[in-house]
C-alpha cells in the first residue's frame, strides 16, 4: 500500500467505464473506487456519472440535443476534477467512440494516464437487470433498445481505447492489473492539438502588430462613411465603439493616452 501511494502521487488518472445500459458499470466503479481509496491510504476518488448528476434517463436519452448537452456536462465535470492529487472515475454509457476520443484528448492535455473498462453483458441480461430497478431508475424498453443498437464497442487497437479491460458479468474485476496500468504507465504525450503553445517574444510582437493594424484599418475605413457619434465594430472586440471626433492615423498609432477622449 505504501509503494502504491507513492506511485499515485506522481499523477492522477482517469478511469472510463463503458457498456450497455444496466451492464454493471456502477457496481464496478464503486468496487474500484473503494479499492483505490483503501490501497492508497485514503486517497480521494471522484465518481462522475449520470447518477451523480441526477439525470432523468428517459427524457435525456430520447433527445439527441439533451444527450449531447449531458456529454458536455460530464466532460466538463471530469476536466474540473482532474488534478495531481485525486482519481476520477467516469461512470456513464460512453458508448460513442468519438466521445471516448475527446476524453483521451483531455488526458493528453492534462498529461495524466487513463484506462477503459468495458462491462460486457448480453442485451437480454441487461434488460432483465433494467426491469428489476426501481421504476424511476428504469430505461423504457424503447430507449434501452436504441442505446444498445447505437453502442460502439471499444477496440484496444485504438489509442483512446487502450489500455482496455473487458469484464464479463461474473468476472472478478482485475483491480491490481487496472491499478498497475493507470499508476505505472506514463501519461500520453501532449501534442500541438492538445497543448497551448506560448508565444515567443518575436511571435508576440508580430501578432500584436497585426492586431493593431487590423484595428487601425477598421477605424480609418469606418471614418470614411461615418460621422462623430456613430457606432462601429472593431475586430476582436465584443462591444461596438462610438466616435466623439475624427481621428488621424498618427493619433491612432502614437497617442494611446488620448483614446478615452476620442473613443467611448
């Protein structure tokens, strides 16, 4: 446990579960959460998922727009909780491979390891488990069948689905293997699409000059057809500005202190 805790301290991973509705994902998530918390000496584990958000499943999964918003909410919750101290477990359907790729890009950006646990059950078994739930927690049969049909099974050959652990309903969750995979592996290296690149001093001055030129040009062009008091749009600004008097090019470039008296 002491060695495990020291490895955990290096960087906290994201564990993603996926599977059919009512395939045992929440049970596996709780089991893994309790194991990690115990083995790491009480390390904090965040469980993020539909249940934690109080999602009304039938209303959300019957509407593609609401479902898209839910995925965005879950992703944002994961992003807020990812840090160097805690473990995050995402307990949801996660049945779209494109969404799993988004989560992979997120861990690349935060430079933390991750893994995927696929809870495998036959649709018939999951349907029985669904019907045994409390009525308010059940999926309608129509929604259940649609989600099963849309499920995109993970493939360990895809980097965003790897490392992948597949768990049948009667299998023992390979807790040690999962922890070895997420705590003893290096985080995926960030790339230009997932990491913000700081501007060098040369680039900064070039960008600043370009933005200044755009603003100056917009103001000068607006003056050709405007009179003092008119409102114009400036590139990169959310609010429009109004003129109090005509501005010369030299004033725009060399007299920034005068701006409050000229622009409003």
